[in-house]
C-alpha cells in the first residue's frame, strides 16, 4: 500500500541522515587509519567517478516517477541504465589506467564498481518511488550504507589496504541490489499490461535521448563541488586533498539534511505556484531559507571557536593543520544552505531550461577561481573559488525568483515540466 506524504518524507529524511552518516564514517575510517594522503586518494576517486556515473544514469529514477502513462517499461529504464553504466565504467577505467599510478587506478576501478551497483539499485528505487513506497528506498539506502561502512572499516583495518576495504564496499552494494531491491520491487515489475508499441531498441534510444539534457544538468551540478578537489590534487597533492575533504564534508553532510527538508516542502511550493498564490510562495520560501541557513551559521560559529579541536577529535591530530581554512569552508555552507530552497523554488515554478545555464556559470566561476587562486593561496584559494561559485548561484537564483514574484500570476511563462536535476552543489 502507498504511504502518506508525511510518512514518505519521514522515511526519506531518515534514509538520507543515515546514508550521510555512513559516508562520513567511511571518510573518518580512512583518515584515521591511513592519514591525509590515503584519504586524499579515496576522495579523489570519489570526485572523479561520481559526476561521470551520475551523468551516465541520466536520472532514470526521476523519469520513472514522472512516467504516469507508463510510456516506457521497467526493462527500458534498466537497459538504458546498464548501457550508460558500462560506457561510464569503460571511460573511467581508461582514465585510471592512462592517467594515474596503479594505486589510484585501482581505487578508481573499485569505486566505479560500487557506484555501478548503486545505479542498478536506483532503477528499482524508481519503481518503489512511483508507487509511493519511499520506505523501501530508505531501508535499502540505510542497509547499503551500514554494510558498506562495516566492510570498508573491517577490510582496511585487518589488511591495512584500502583496496580490500573498497572491494568489500562493492560486494555489499551488489548484495543489497540482488537480494533486497530486486525482491522488494518484484511485484510491481511483473508485466500486467501490453508492451508499448514499437521495437525495444527504438524505444530505449528515445528514452536515452529524452533523458540526455537531465544527464548534462546533473553532470554540471555534481562537477561544481568537485572542481576544487581536482585543482587541489593536481596542484597541491593527495595529502592536501585529504585535508580539504575532511573539512568540506561537514558542509556536504549538512546539505543532505537541508535537501530532505526542502523535498518535504517541495509539493507545497508547486501547489502555491499553480494556484497563483505569490504571497504564500514567497512566505514559504523565506521560511525555508531561514531554517536552512541557521545550521550553517551555527556550524560557522563552531568552526571559529572549536575548529582545531573538532578536526583533531574526529579525524586525528594530523588534520588539525587545516583549522585556519575551516571557518571559510563553513561559510561556504552558510551560502550553500541558503541557496538550496531557491533550487527547489525554480523547479516548483517550472524554470527548468534556465537551470543548466546557471549551473554552467557556477562551474566556470569555480574553475577560473581555482586556476587563479590555488597556486598562490593553496587550500584557502580553493575555498574562495568554491565560495565564489555558490555565491554566484545564490545571486542568479535570487534574481530569477525576484523576476518571478514581481510578475502577475497569469504572466508566468510556462516551460516544459520535465523532471529536474537534483539540486547539489
């Protein structure tokens, strides 16, 4: 039976909190056992693999949820996802073997394998989401996170080899997909209606073409927080990247919780837009911004007062050297958290086509900032570039909302209401 909106929102929040905690736990394990350089190697593999794998996914889950008329079958979504995953894996394998030493190439390969199995689970999440059973998605996400963390910690601790831990992560991802996700969604995947007309190859090519713009937008979104990581690895080395990642994940983890809050309020924003209630839309958006910015401000104060002690306590004494940059990274969090509701507001008002342009502008600002600032200012320069990019996104989003809220309700331009990309920065 379908769950209520409130129960689905609660399960989504729980799943994201546990998933964020487990991912953070993995970083802590690697930092504690291997130090900044080993954490930098792991973080760079994640930064390289994640954007490419998300692009290859083409947001199949979101398209499944929006496919109310069942224009495509589960087999179509699954086949396109598998084809994209295989292509992405070949690209990443080539990059790893050609561009990096064998230790880094092996880390890239194993992270790619784990992300590939996550992608297969995502297609099953789309089935559960379509039938309003986000509890199944949250349970799978939590199971995947906990088992992956245990496998990483046990493998790395027992062998002192990061690759063994990453093998364990990939195996647990495969097990959750095969034994949990496939079984829980089998009842909805059974064909009950006639297959859509046309050949399966033509239908799947059409699906891939439809999803391509969403994949491009997702690639740009995911690139933005990773651009400083690429610059740091290339200019400063893996140890500096490990230091930066240890601090930046405070921002990333908090963002996942903020996103869950905005997802719960997103249907209300859309309803207010459709009803033409600009005052209600404005008031709800302001409240979301205030609630979202508050944790960022609190985190900034903690970083200023206790940053060195906090980094040393969580990651180890060797990470306390980055404490001077820590408050600036948390300032990025303040701006990023305040920006998050604007992303959902743009989607609620069906401003879809403008979003890839905005994301491209933020990536350009970030990349140029890193090229200019990292050589001379190190981690502080990378943080300033990241801060400039999220500030650019906040200014552009604010401008778009200002224009929208000043227009009469019947003057709002309609856009194609396709599923939008996830609002990550």
